[in-house]
C-alpha cells in the first residue's frame, strides 16, 4: 500500500521554480552585461557613487539592472515568506507569498518614485539623485546576499540548518538597511543638507516605511479569521 509522504512547505515546487528563475536571470545578466557585477560591487563598497558612475555606469533604464531589481524584490519577498512560514506566522501557499511580494514591490516603487520627484524639484536635489541610485544598488545587493539563505531555507542538506539560516538572513537584511541609512547621512552631509533634514528623511521615509511594510506583510500573509 502506498504511504503518504510529508510535504515540505518550505521546499514546494513553486519555490523551486522561483529559484530556477533567479539563477536564470543571473546567468542572463552574466551573459549580456558581465560588467554589471563590477559596477554593483564598486557601488556597494563605496560610500559615495561619484559623478562618473552616476553618468556612465548606472542607468535605471538598463534592462539588466531592471531585471536585477525585479529579481531582488522576489528574493526579499521569498525570504520574508520563508521566515514567516518557519516561525508559524503564516499559512503556506503561493497566495501568501504573492501578497508579501506585492508589499515589498510597492514599498520599493514608492521610495524610488518619491526620491525622483523630490530630486526633480527646483534646488531640491541635495544628493537625492545619488541616493536614489544608492537605494537601487543596495536593494539589488540585498537580494543577491539573501539568495544563499533562501536556498538553504528551501532545500537544506539538513533540516537543522534552517535554525540558523533565517537569523543569518535577518542579520544580513538589518546590516544592509543600517548601511543604507549611514550612506544617506554621508550623502546628505556631503551635499550640504542640514542634519535635521537628514534625520527627518531617515525617520519618516526610511524607518517608518520599513516598519509599516513588515506590519502589512505579516497582516497579508496571516489575515485575521474575523471579518
């Protein structure tokens, strides 16, 4: 008689499909524009991007950079879904992941749109264009850094690895976000922006959206049974 086998909710077929897509995008970028890796690594390591990199290397309309942005959004959302599921904060399923991915995409898109609008104001740049590309670079790098944690959460050689894979991913995400805020401070000071405006921006448009995104993601992934 056939025996029923337990289904690993963290390693289902659709998660495998997302990971195959992720490695496919990485292979495509490596084939089409291999210099993108050097640009991203240098842009991530430097506190300031510099005029040449903004003018020549980084282009938000570049299809490889856009593809990496989308990929990073999926990987960040997938890691959040895996962590919520591992901790028992959400039910398994593609629908829960889709809701979390929507929250992540909306937050990233709103921050980029807001930075572009503020930078377009007369005398309103103050380093915002540089910080806009910094946000894009750090978002892409965050997604790439979380890829090993996502793989280990989905298909670990030993289930016990998940006990430290998700805290490692959370630590990576927290470190990147802290580095992003430090970069915002350095860029603002370097462009003569008053400190009060820098702290106001970080609190109102960086820390608050992250907190709201986490709250919304948890709510969407784990909706209340009461209407």
